[in-house]
């Protein structure tokens, strides 16, 4: 592992800039295995650079451009990557424990087996990112966008997913145990309180895979849309505030047609919450049930 001096690092960045611009004498930055612990790289342009196995522990990469950069196995523990551009970056097996990635762009990034234990990803964009078997234990993903992200087998134990967008995300085999979901649960509970007669019907739709969190109307619909369908009224006559950005509706975005408690961890948790609500709010028997009895 080599540790470039400040002057050497500045030269590497300058030559890389020329390489990006297609200028004569330009050289792609190759910092594989480099020791850059605590380095100040604020706003640095390392697009397409190679930093495989580099150590960037506590480095300041605020606003840096790392688009399509290769950081396989890199160590970015407690690094500051706030607002950084990592679109399409390769971070397979990288260590980002405790890193600040708030507002970072990780669209299409490869984070397979990466460790983001306790990392802050609030407001980050991870659309289409691959987080297969990634460790996100205790990570904060509040308001993050994970549209069509691959999270198969990911560890989300204790993670904060409030208002995170999980549209089309693959959570097969992901662990959500002890994740911070209380605001979501409370929001769903408040909606159920507004529609007690429809709660059992909602559970039936969930069990049958007939929830589609992305739409309000249709054969399968989101939380509020499903309640309106069960009640047989239009949305504007439901008496429940429609808010696509609410914690409940953002949560339901991860439940698509065909998703059931058996094959979707978000649906499984939602089922538990609905059953818990039903246990605390027993409904009177219907006339049909009374007749049978």
C-alpha cells in the first residue's frame, strides 16, 4: 500500500482531469491499494478512476464525483461522502461502516456484499443499485430512494426505512428484524382506525397478493385505494387524507401485485401489524356469521 504525498495526489488528479477531457498526456487515475486515510478530496473529480482496495478511512469526499469509479474492496469507514456522485460505481465488498452518504447519488451502483453498518444514507438515491447480501445493519435510509434496487439477502436489522421508496425493490430473503419502523406502523394504525370495517378485507387482499402499492385505483391498489375499493366508494369520498409521501404509502410501495406475506418481508410485517390491530379491535359479527352460528 502506497501513500501519495499531497503533491503527488494533486498531480494524479490533474492528469486524470486531462484523461477525462481527452487531452494529450492525460492518464486515468490508478490509486489501487493507496493509503488515503483522512485525505481531503472535497469536490474531487475521480470519475472512472480505479481505487480498488484503497483505504479512504475518514476521508472527506463531500460532493466528489466517483461516477463509474471502481472501489472494489475499498475501505471508506466513517468517510464523508455527503452529496457525492457514485452513479454506476463498483463497490463490491467495500467497507462503508459509519460513512456519511446523505444525499449521495448511488443510482445503479454495485454494492454487493458491501458493509454499510451504521451508515447514514438519508435522502440518498439508490435506484437500481445492487445491494445483494449487503450489510445495512443500523443504517439510516430515511427518505432514500431504492426504486428497483436489489436487496436480496441484505441485512437491514435495525435500519431506519421511514419514508424510503421501495417501489419494485427486491427484498427476497432480506432481514428487517428490529428495523426502525415505528412511524410507519403508527401511520398505518391511524389509517386503520379510520376504516375499522375494512381492515379484515384489507388483510384478505394482502394474503391473496392483491395489493399494488404504486396505484390508487384498479384491480389491485395501494393502502388507501384498497380501503376505498373494499368500501365501494371513490377516493375523494373516503374521508382519509391522500398523501403519497406518507410513511404508510411509501411503505406500501414495496408491496406489488402477487406479493404475499410468504414471499415479501414488507408484506409479512404489514400482516403482523394488521393482525395486531384486529386483535386489539375485535369487530362485531356480521349478519351472515350470526345466521351461520
